[in-house]
């Protein structure tokens, strides 16, 4: 989605205060456009489902999203599959996750996340009391880090993870 189109869409989105479901899968959203969207998402206070699958979002865009997550008081499901978040993006995302107290499901499938990013997750998951399901499948997380993730949070009941062979 071109940035100019996103700007127009974002203006309208900011007026949709009762919106509960937003699916922006495969919209070619990049970091700059994410800034425009993130600026208004905080006004969508009833938003429960947010899907950014298969875009081109990297660490900078995730950082902008993370800043608004604490204002998304009803958000239960956040999907960011098949983006380019990487370890730096996870570091930025976890800051917002701690204060997103309603989030139950986080999907980070196939985002070039390694043990470094997973380590950040282990430090924040114990404080995310409502988060029950995390999908880190399709990333580069080792078996040892996978075990650490599985045991770091009492509320986490479903962790999807295919581990890379430990060397």
C-alpha cells in the first residue's frame, strides 16, 4: 500500500472508534506507512483483532506499533506473520507487549527471529499475564532457547516453535 493511500486510510481509520477487527494482510505495508497507521490505532479502543501478515514491516515499523499497543486496551489477537521484524524488532515490540494487558495471542511466524530475539521474549513473557499463545514457528530459534521460552511464563499454554538444530 503506497504511503499516500495509507495516509488517507489512516485518517478514516482514526474515526472508526468502534472497530473490532482490522485485517491488513498482504497490503505491502512498509515502515513509513506503519507510522501513519500506528498514529491512529490508539483511537480504535475496541480493536480486538489486528492482522499485519505478509507485509514488509521491519524493526522501525514494529517500534511504531509497539508505542501504541498500550492504548489498545481490547486487543486480544496480534498477527505479524511473514514480515521482516528480526531480533531488533522483537526488542522494540516487547516494550509495548508488557503494557498491552488484554493480548492473548501473538503470532510472529517467519520473521527472521533468532535466539537473541527469543531471549528478549523470555524476559517479558512472565509479565504478560493474559498472553496464552505465542507462535514463533519458522524462525531461527535453538532447542535450548525453545525450552527457555516454554518454561518462562505460567500463563503461556501454547507455544508453537520449530527449533533449528543446535550445533
